């Protein structure tokens, strides 16, 4: 009886093994077909898998590069910018530690990618959208996801790039390339004003801030003649509010704060200083030097609103400021002008005459 039961169990087990083998043989070709199809699909979309990291790679034919001569020219520019930065930092005493925001190393907005050995101080409104996208790609987010998501790219980045201490930053710099993107401070400020005030999202923080500025500045005697009939603050109203924030020593929004205070380039080493005006070449140089030319590209994102030329927009808005207002604004952004080699003179040419004397004067160095 026991022998019969054992034989029956063996037959049952053998039957299941035969079924399992048959199903496996059937599924194996289908699995291989799927794997081949998926690989081809990824290549059609312009991606390949490397080292099983699922890192999207730009196809060879789409990679942008500089010629050897162009690389040499950009390298010379980078050397000149570093030398100027060093000289101006020393001339203004910004390379000496102190207790204010100009003399205290600030690591708050640095993004440190240890895997690819690249570090960036994110100056808002200086190609920040483009490079936030790139750093998210380096962090493992797919480009397709980043294009579709409604989430804020900065918030996504901070999930993968925790803020670092000064010691942690300096340790990471030992085998990494650190860069910053500089932009004319007045151009950057106007871009931030238009983005965060004129085109503020309804009920957002900046929309509420703009309405507060209107309530407090629209009826000021010095501004009433230049007051428009808008719900958002005029450019003179916004500038006067910002100048009052500076005078009070109040917190300055990260979109409006001076880059010298935000990234403290006189106290933290930067290997490359990219500039907004030569950004296409500068980015290609950086990408080549970091060996990431098949991973990230110099794509321009969020290139302003309204479709008008930058020079025309600058003229329209800065012509609303008096010479006195413009020079006060320059005093706050003076180090950005000096360290990164920008000039205020073209703006002063379009300024409104002052209603009274006693204005500050700009210095040329």
C-alpha cells in the first residue's frame, strides 16, 4: 500500500516537472524576443543602457563638441576669469573670513555629484533651469520623466543631492570639478522680476509678495507718477522694495540675492566660471572636460517669456529707474559686476534724470 502511494507521488511530481519544463521552453524565446525588442526600442528613442545603471546616453551622431582650437580659446577665457576673480576678491577683501554674508562661506545651494565628480553652485536665473535638468539626469531621473513631471526640479534634485557642510564640500572638491554660471546682475534681476512678479503663478508665494509690494509702494510720492494699473508691482516699485530690504538687512529672496553673497566665490574654490553671454561654448567645454558629453547636453530651457530681445527688454525696464535708484541698486550688486567683469555704464545711459541732487556715484575699476 505504501509502495503504491510513493509511486503515485513520484508520477505526480514528474508530471509537474514536465509541465514546468514545457512552459519554460515556451517562455524562454518570448523573453528573448522581449529583451531584444526593448533594447532596440531604447536605441530608437536615443538611449542605451550602460553598466546596468539605466543612464540615458545621447547617440553619438547627436553629440555636440568644440574643435581643438575652440577648446583652447575657451580654456584661455577660463584662466582669465579665474585670475580676475582672484584679483578682485583680494582687492575688495572678500577672501577674508568675517561675520556677514559676504565673508562667510555659503554651501546652501551647492549640488555635489560624487559619482560623476561635478559640483555646481546654482545661481537662480543664470541658466539654472537647464542645469537643474542636467543634474537631475545625473542623479538618475530619466529625461522623459523630467519633461513630463509637474514636480519642481529643485525639489527632485534635493531628494538625491542633500545639502553639504563646508568640510564635506571641500572634501568632494578634491576629485571633482566645481563651476558657477555668472550673468550680468541687472539682466539677471530683471529676468527674476519678470518671472516671479509679472508672470507669478496665481496665489503663489511670489504672487502674494507682489501684491504686498503694490499695497506698500504704489502710493509713495516718488513712485506714484510711474505707477501702472497692474496687480503686480512696477519695476521701480519692485526695485525700491528690494533696496529697502537691503537697507534693513532683511533676508533677500534666492532669485534676487547677489551671486557673490549666495555662492561666496572668494571663499570657495571654483575651477570654471561659465558666463551667460558665452554659455553655448562654455557649456560644451565643461561637458567635454567632465567626460559627460554623451549624458548631458547644453540645452537651453526656460529662456524667458514674451519672445522679445533681451536688449530691448533691458532698455524698456531700466529706463523707468532714476539714476539715483540705479546707482543704489549697483551698490548692492557691485561685487557681482566687479568679480565677473560686467559694466553699469550702458544702463546709466538710459536712466531717468534724478529729481534731486545727492546721488551716489558709480566707480570704474
